[in-house]
C-alpha cells in the first residue's frame, strides 16, 4: 500500500453516511460542503481525497458558465465562493 497510514474507525449510518474525523479533515483541508473523491481498489482498500477542482472546459461543457466568461473572471467567482464557504462557517 506504500507509505504508512493511520487508521480511523467510523460508523456507517442507516443513510449510508459517515463522519470524517477532524484529524482527517484537517490533514486533507476539507470544509463543510467540500466534495470528496473515494477511489476503491480491487485489493479491498478505499482511498479518500479532496475531489479535484473542475476545469473551465468541464464547467463550460456542463453548461453552467457562459462561453464569454474568461479565466480571470471565473477565478474571481470561484475565489468569492470559496471565501464565502470558509468564512460563513466561522460565524
């Protein structure tokens, strides 16, 4: 499996949800509302990591961003959303 890993035991709810321990959230830089990617291998192990950020191409392909929006404008909107999510939770 590679590098040494710590294990955390969590309980699965009847809705299929788990609580990610604070140590894991801090290590991965996860905040409420963040998306998580779970990769499952044939060896029986699962890997949890922050989901990759979408590219401009994937956002445009989904039809949620107008074609005329430039990279700088998209970054401004993304940064604004990130700031709101991070600071709203502090209140």
